[in-house]
């Protein structure tokens, strides 16, 4: 038994010659002219398929094989033949083609283009399309690349809890976790929710191990249906002791570049596919990112840029641009799509529009935050240096009306606290960024959004 | 800036000489004799600490430094000095010791032994004890090792959903996910729960990519407080197309051996610590596991072994041992602790005590299941070949009263289904197994169990 990926790897190292092989996979297409037929067989080991050639004179069930439908599972014995003159470097001359799993005639994935909306309704079959064969390998490789980066840099991976009694953002919009008991909060004895962020829970580990991260599912019960929001999504959240906001940005930039470089190296076929069918500039954009230095600009500077743009005729829907406003998506996109045409950090936002745990700057008005804005997405990463002064943090919590029991979080400022900083990468948005797929529902195995759940 | 891990790595490669260093970390102990003092500084980069020597004549704030308490955060400038005659290979002769973060006098982690129960109450400070510095690095390395194994073997990592409309085990005991809306199921429009397993959701991906896995949090709302059960825990669930139960066991065994070998290589200090303080035979046991071939025995054979043991005088609490019973924990432990004194696979259980999705064997009575039993834990892994015959699966679902909407799951048997198999490793139990820590609450960052939630 071998697989397509192994054969391509052997081809590359020059150790491949014609030889007997057995492959297993699924039929993408099957056509024949009465004496010779061609099956495009996908085994999922690689983006590429294998062409299986079957001839009436060489297999004893030609009249069965020529009826095997798209979606059938097959086992194929045959000879691998190098075909240096064809588009594909090799093909398999079948000696035996065995039907392992038939496919019913009503198979929804016939060979044609399907809309993303249609495919979302059949999430259990959707992985089999070319887009999804490419996408889910990229999703897997991107995850691995991020783990690898943080592992190589001696970060400890912490599994922060999904069910929590705290709410990091203090923003509401949480899902509650209950049982069918008459008191819904019977199980834990108090209200419990799905986490919106692992940050608060990972900070104690940063103050032990120095460098840590959490990477897992997070949740928002927002009753909106945008292309960039999901009820359930994965978030990567590193946290570093003895680190300020500048050091924070260094790690954001390095980790994303590392992950993108990993994709360019390990998934060239997939990136080419997305470049061809989803976003013509994708490969160029990713290659440029790896080479470039991400610009850094304060919020105050960003407001000036936006005001100048407005003065020069750019129309914004939210047109009251002045210091203190929360940047709207259109503003963020202007900054990274028009002003720099590439990723940009915006730092030092007004304290009133940012979370309570961000460190107050010496000006008393701004906090040491850093958002990474990228074209097509807007905010991809949000980070900050954390408020490490007990009294300042306590006062900010009071000012912002944080009424959770966070004594334990305050404790960290009392017992050997240090300057520390961290950030959160919305993993699904990063995946949109590296594939050009425009809707978050189409980069998740089973998207969860307001108004629907199947599976 | 450097860290303890880097210095030990440089020592090993022989590139370390006396040199100026800056370290940052936390005080574990601080003692002095009036003219010279010793700080044991932990920076979390490694299990080992660094000894900082400070002398009255060499630093200008001796009388402050000698009061720095356990738990304080420090920055230390000094000279690294090789000390081949001492227990530790080097130490730092301080030239400057700066207090970065003071510690209040009521710091709960004074230098003494604390009970696990006490430490669970202060989960935000608990990481700082020796046990937890060892544990959470092992937890991180074990996770990485498993990702690495499956990545190297070309498995695709799939993020199966946490919120689900299905219930893999059909066993009840699920947490529901609601919002504060007057109709608690308003958000999704129907009842939604926290996943008990990603298996059903990952199977569609196996039937595309061939080899896949999911690795994430899973949940059980069981109102029991045992040392081996938690309300929230991580599970690793691989799934492979074109694979039977024997092939399944090959992968279980190979992946666990790989992960254990990774720990022996990357965490020798931590494994030695657990061997010294938690389980004297730990290192030997882990080394033996890597070398051994795990025995395989059918359920029917296991029943005979237990009956013989009983006949020979072994007392069991559940003493009605006959074909058809579900094995109790004591039975499982007899098999792996007394009978083999090592891990053992038990296969081919009666169909009535196993889940509906397991493949019915030709005998019509048993299913192609495989449980891996290990000393001290009992069931560590549960796996099976999946029922791939549409009609048989449909009938088993009816027999076992599975009333979920699983048409999509049945579809997989209709559209290019193949023999396939998979398994689930309870990650937290695996961590107990490789550390000798006896309670699942003590291997999780923030344990979730019946009756309590803090944090």
C-alpha cells in the first residue's frame, strides 16, 4: 500500500521508478472510450489526484469499472508508469480495480461547481471538494506551524478551561452552560459560561514559565451574521512575562511570518489553487509578508491619517473621525488596504475603548495595546501589555464596572508580578487571510452561527 | 538576556564559558550568612533553577536583597561561573540584583509541602510549585509529541465543534448551551450541547483525507467525584479510512510509544522528579513500555482469565463474572496490573455493552472494539472499527434506541464508505499515566468537577 503523497515525495528525491503499487481512494472522475478508461483517484494524502488508466484487455472487469461513479471508494492494483511527456509526472496502469464502497445515485457532489451556501448544508460531504481538500490541509498545517513556532521558542502550551466562571472581556454575549436539573446552575453551584478568551487563565502560567500560550475554542453569543464572526472559533493566545508592548509585537510578527512561511513550503499546491481560484494576488501577498517589516503606528497617528484621507475626499460611512472613537472596520481597512497596502500595527488606543486589563500609558489617556490590521480582514490580532500595577488595575476595573470576582487575577499583581504582555490571534480569520476565502463559515469544519446548528 | 534552559543547552554542547549574563525569574529560596547570600531563581524555562550568589562586597544593595522573599520577581546581572566541583554545574555571581515585582507577606506558597487539596484552591498560584513546574511542562510536551506524531504520519488535524446538536455516545449526561434569552434555545433555534466526543464529526474527514484526528476539549455532566473523571477534559481522536481494528491498535500503540519516548528524551528532569516523589517505578515503567509489544486479548479470553483468578481466590467486589458483563474498573486493573503487569488490549466486546457505531463481528454477538488498559488507570484508550454497512448500522441504532438525527452519519455509508476505524485517548488520563499523579484534578490547569467552579 502506498499513497499519492509518498509517490510525489519519492519522485522528488529521484528514487521513483516504474513499480507495482496499490492505492486506495475515491473517484473524482471516470471516463472511457470503450476500450480504455481514466479514473482520477483522490486518496486525500495530497492535494493532487492520481490518474488510473484501465484497459479492456488488461483488467477482467472493465464493464463494471467503467460504471464506477464519482464518489466511489476503490482499491487499485497496478503499475506506476512515469510519464515525463504528460502534464502529470506519472500514472497507474491498472491490473485490478476493486470497488470498496459504492455511491448512491443521488450523491450530491456531482462534478460541477457548487455554491458555498449549498456546501454548508452538507458539511459531512463538503470536505471532498477541491476547495475543501485544499482548505482543511492548510488549516491543519497552519495549526501545526503555530504549535511548532511556540514550541521551538520554549513556550508552554496551557489548556485553559472552556467552561468558566469568569468573562475575560466583561462584554456579555456569552453562552451559559447548564444541565437539565431544575436548577440550571445545579452542576457547578453557580453560573458557568463558555470562555470568550483564555487570556486571564493563562496569565498565571506566564508568571511561572515566562512564556506560555493557549490555543483552543472560544465563543461569542452574538446575534449577528457577518462574514467575519462566528459563535465558535479557535483562538491562539500567547502571554509573556518580562515583556512590553514592543516585545509583544515582535512575537506577533515573527509567529505569523513563521506560519505563513511554513504554508508556502508545505502547501504549495494548495496556495496555488487558492491563488488561481480565490485571490489572484494571494501567493505574492504571502511571499511579501514573509519578507516585509510590519509598520507600527499609534492610534493618534492613525486618526490623523484618516482625517487627512477624509479631507482629501475619501468617503467613510462612520464619518465622525476624531480622537476617541472606536475604529470601524472601514477605517481599519483603509489603513491596511489603502494607506499601507499591507499589514500594520496600530498601537496605544484610548483607554475607554479597550479592555480593563490593558496597561495605562504614562499619558493617562491611552493604553499599551496593539492591533494588527491586515487587508481583507481588518483586525487579525489584538494584543496589549497588561496592567501590572495592583492599584491601577483595581481602579480601572472599578471605572469600567467590572463586577466579576477577579481577586485571583489581582493577586497576580501582589505576588511577584512583572511587566507582561500577550495577544490573541483569531485563528479562523488567519485562515481566511492565508486562503482568500471570504466567509468564516467556509473555513470551519462545522460552522456555528446565529440561527442554525446541524450536526 | 538569557535563560536557564539555554545555559544548560550551551553547557551540553560545550560552548559555555564564564560570561556575563542577565536572568529574570522568581525567588524560590533566599538565604544568607550576613556577607554572602544564595538565591535559588526559577525562570520557568527549565525544571532546574539557577543559584545566584550575592556578596556584600560585590553588590551595592545587599541589605535589600537579603530581604527579597520567596515569590518575588527579580532581574539579575552577573557572571556565570562554572562550578564543576559542586552539585550544580554553574552558578551566577551577581553584580546587580533588581526587584521587579515584590511579593506580599501573606503569599500562600511558603517553602513547605502543600497538599494537593490546598493547591487546587489556589489554582492561579499553583503552577509555581515544583510538582506543577514539572507537570505543566510535561503536559505541554505530551501534547506537542502527539501532534508531531500524527503530523509526521500525514494525519490531518480537524477542529471538530464543541457546541453540537448531536451526542456521540447517546449516553445523556451532557451540558446544554443556552443564552439568557427567554427561550434558552433561541440562539441556535434548537437544543445544543457540549460535545462528548468529536468522533462522529471527524469521520467525514477520514472518508476524504484517509487519516485524520481531532484533539480538543470534551465534556461529561456526571455528578460523580472520582479521581479519574472530570467534567471537562481533552481527548485525542484519530480516525482512519481503509483500516480495521488490528490496524487501529497498531496506531494506538505506536502513537503512545512515540509520545512516551518524546517525554523521556525532552523531559528527563521532570520524569526523574515524578519517579522520585510520585511513583518509584515510573521511569522503568515508561522505558519498558517503549520497548515492549502490547499484548492483545479478546474480551472472551479476559472473562476466562478473571473467572480463573476468582476460582483461585482473587476477591472482586463485582463478583458475578460471566460473559456479557461490562468490565468494572477492578477487573480492568486485575488484567493489566496482575495478569500482565503492563498495558494490554482487550478486544471484541459484547455488542450490548458498546456504542452503536462499532462494527458487528461475524459472530453476530461481539463488536470490533479495542480498549487499552494500563496499570494505575484502567481504560486509557477506547477504539473500534466502525460499522460501515448502512443497513447494519441503521438496525443497531434502532436496537439501541438512538433517536438523534444522524441521517448525515448514515450518509457516510451510502456515499463511498470504506472500512474505517478510530480511537479516543483520554489525554488527562494519559498524563496521569506518565507522571504518576493519582488525581485527574491535579493534572489540569483549572479542573472542572461536580459541585465547584472557581476561575
